[in-house]
């Protein structure tokens, strides 16, 4: 099983993903680690990624998911997966790939991003992610404005 924890930057994908993986005895993977250096540099410069930038990243993640489904136990993947087409590319086996949408208010996401240090994704890129986001209708949706423990409990209950 692959559980994709998705949402805009600042929603808590990494924090929640790590805690969820620990709760489930699963491996945690951060999709940000698969961005090529050019994409990281672009975001660090305050330039949002477009689908052309995301295509090789999504291709790599899809191949990784295929491998995890065939050779690993449960994996929790923190990944923005903002558009339906991105999620379709990652949904390699619908019966074994589940999406968890961390739904967050823009104000809370912005506050979290402003509090982060030493991360290439800056708060001024949030608007581009909110504009790109196509909220899923086929995901476990949780309120990401609440405390971490409550979010993880809601996810576990919804799986």
C-alpha cells in the first residue's frame, strides 16, 4: 500500500507523513527529495513550477511507486499532487494507492511557511499552489488546521 499525503505547501505533508508512517509501521518518503536541482533552484528563486517542470518529477515518482507496490510494505509519500492529472499519474494501482488530502486554510498555510527556515519553498509561492490546486473528491480529507495528533488520528480512522 502507498498512502500519498497531499496538499499545498505548509499543510504539513512531511510532519503528518512522518507521524502517520510511524503509527502504521510504514516507510516515509518525501517527494521533494526527487525534484531535480533545476526545479529546486527555480522555487528557491521564487518562480513557481509549471507542468513541464513537474513532468519528469512525476514520472520518477510513478516509477518509484511501481517499485514500492511490488517490493515493499506500506509507504507513506508526502507529495503535493495538486492537480487531478498529477494524482492520476501517481495512482498506479487504485486498490493500493490511497490519497490523503490535508485541507488547510490559506492563512494557516502561510503562517507555517513564514515560520520555516532553510527550506527552498518560500511563502510567496503559496498563491501559485492555491491557484493550481484541484481539490480531490476521491481522497481521505482531513482538516489540517488542527493539531498533528488529531490529524493523524483522523487519517487512521479514515483509511
